[in-house]
């Protein structure tokens, strides 16, 4: 691989990742704008019971495509006394479940329709003059850009992964014979998620890496777990100037994800074999990324 080819592929990876992150932000901001100020009122009234709070967390995060945004909203409401600690904790737990929606969407066999989604979104945006449909149009554009960004990212990584040094490095992430192999993937994805402040982005990248066979399933699982840990940084930062209960909500969010990771890590090998069997039996090469979505949903 020549220097020019390496540079081109690095630009594809960086550009694809940037476009992917922008797409997630565009979807989140547009859907929040479409929901308007009624969002907080609905949350306040619909969380009087724990199970309702969990459902609100799932629904809200699925709607705005960001568990970090949900957590920040909840910490704000708890901080000013509009929600109790118990209510806030329930919604945050629900948000952890709701964040899997993005990975499920990425796992669907619709990636080749990315440009069509962009075209539909642009039409909706320009045809309608009212706020809600225009914001929905923007969110559809974001949905299309999500797949375009992943495609650029995948193309760049696929070419780079052909280099021997890259193959050696990637094998470290998923080789059970390497002592503490899981630590590399877990640590990398935790830090990466803290930087980009989006577990959906990290899991999306992992899905694409797995789709092009750059990493193995046993190497992907720790990276998904790391994304769950890294996403707690947003809530922790948002709670710094909040009340004691706001800080407790952020702590519960972190503890919940840490405990889940500690439970799953010793079981990575049997879990990867089970999910591998599920993939072979029920999924096709076109829907291979859904396996990682399943990992994200379960853990």
C-alpha cells in the first residue's frame, strides 16, 4: 500500500466517522426539536412508578437517539426537584435499554438505501413549512447520513486492515490466547466513547468493523461493554453542579453499567459461541451487524 493510498484511507475513516457522528447529532437534535417543550412535562407526569420510569427512559432514548441526552435531561429534573432519585434512576436504566435502537437500525439491511433516505428527508424538509414535519425531515436526512458515513468508514478500514501491522493489531482485540485480550477492546472503546460522548457511535463503528471481518465477535463484545461504560461520562459531567440526588443518579448510571460489565466479562467466550450460532442459524451476511445489535441489547 502506497503512502497516497494510506492517506486516502485514513481520510475515509476520519471523514466517515465525522459524518456518522454528525448524523447521530442531527437525528437527536431534530427529534428533540420536533417534540418541543412538552417533552419534560410528559417525563414529569409519566414517571410516578418505577416501571413507568423505565418505559419512559426506553421510549425517550429511542425517540431522541441519545441515552446521554436523556441522562442529562433527567439529572436536570432531579437537580431542581421535579423528579425524585427513584424516578430518575428508573428512567436512566430505561435509557440504557433504549439506546440499543440505533444499533438495531444500523443492523437492518437498509444501508444501501442511505442516499434515498437523504433524498426523502430533503423533500420533506423543503415541501413542508411547519416546524414538526421540517424537523422530521432533518431527522430522516440524519438517518441517511448515518449509513453513508458508515460506508465511508467501512471502505477505509477495510483497505487499511489488509496491511500486516493492522491485522496484527486487530487480532489482539479478539484473540483469547492473548492474556487479557478483552482489556484492549474494553479500554479503547471506553476512552473513544468518552471522547465522542456517544455509545451509539462507538457501537456503530464496532458493527461496521465486525461486518467487514476486521474484528471477531469475541473481540467485539468487550468493545460494546466499554461503550456502555464510556457513555456514563456525560451524566457525570452534567451532575457536577447539580444536587446530591442528581449526583446519585449519575452514580447509579455508572454503577449499573460497571456491574453489568463485571458480570459479563468472565462469560465472553460462551456468549460469543452462542451468539455466533444464532447468527449462523438466523442471520445472513447482509444482516451480520444485527449480531452486535443483539449484544448491545442484551448487555
